[in-house]
C-alpha cells in the first residue's frame, strides 16, 4: 500500500504528467507493481514485459517501463528492472521476510529443505501428543519423577544450558556489519545478492576498512564531478564486494591550470635578447 507521502512525491507527480492518464489509474499501476515484489520479498521485477504485466498495463508496450525508469521508480540493471530502494520503503512484513531469507541462505537451507523440516516437526509434534496421552493414562509424569528421586536419595543435577555456537555469534555479527555497509553504500540495489557475496567472503573483520574506503570514494567522485573529471559510477554493491573494490585507487584530482600569456609560457626558454625581440614585436 502506498504511503501518504506518495501523493506529494515529485516522482509520482511527474509520472502522472508523462502518462497523461487519470491519477487513480497511475496509483493502481504502482500498487500492482509493488504488490508483486512485496509477495516475492525481492526487488527484482524482470524485463520490460514483466514490469508491465505486474503493473497490469494495457497501453503501448514499453511506454510504462520507460516512464517508471525516467522518473526513478525503477532502475535498470543488465536488461532487468528492479524497484528503486525497495527495502528502504517497503512495509515491515516485507523487510522481515527479507531478513528471514538472508538467514535461510546463510544456513545454506533450500526452500524444499525448509518444507521437509516443517513436515518433520509436524510429525514429531504428533508423536509427542501420542506420548503425552499414554503418559496421562499411566499416571502423572512429575509424580513418577519425584518418586524415582526419593528412591535414589538424590536430586538429579540439571543439565547446563548449551553454549551459543560460534556460528550463531558470527551470524548476528555478519548481519550487523553488513547493514552498516548497506547504509553507507550509495547504490542500493539487489540487497540479497550483495548479502550473499558479503557472507561468502566473511567480511566482518574488514568493516572499518570498507566503510573508510566508501567514504573516500564518495568524496573523490563528488570532486571529480565538480571539476568535470571522468570517474566511473559506483557499480552494484554485489559487484563492488565481489571485486573487493575497497582497495581501488582513487581517481587522481588534477586542478585545471589557468591559461598563461604566450610570453609567460616560454619564460626561461628564451635568451634575454630573444625575449626583448618578442616583446618589441608584440
């Protein structure tokens, strides 16, 4: 469902102007498009045809996709389109679904395995109910345990609580450090893919170096734009991580020189006689 701020959003107003259709129709197109990614929990829509099918567009092919891209509701990436900053604006239940998906991928568990596990737990729950029914028929388990304790003359020592495994600690740490990276990185697309690369490379210990590199690269690219010096745009976060681009060298900043007088350009290269002759000719 669209947030109240959508109706005064510049992108929304521009989209209405471009499409030249009633505002309720524009709102419906956006709602259908967003609903498709909310259900999947991922920001990818597919190609142009997929975008317009998801939005229920019945106009000229390609027109809606182009308009959504122009105003910034979607971004193009390798021939596919993704919803711009989905995870920053999606409802809470979509963000929770995303977090569960990250945890599932980190454990290396497939959807089919999750379903098998759910079936196994269901079977165990059924068996447990059967055992409880049999136990009630033969007497209260607690009474039986107390009687056994009195017979042994001692109280059984409770088993110690299990120590959290290193994997559990690493999981929490990884997610925390990755979210620091995600908050700072300027291009927010394909969050799940970026997380997969982060988790694969185990980058927790490098977080300070990575954050410092991002800040330096952002400042460097801003200075390049100011001086009209070419500097490649930030790639998708997944590629930036995969290529370990926090080690990239910054674009050299060369301050533009002011144009000098012709005589000043050759100062020091002419003899005093040549320089005097040049000045007299001038």
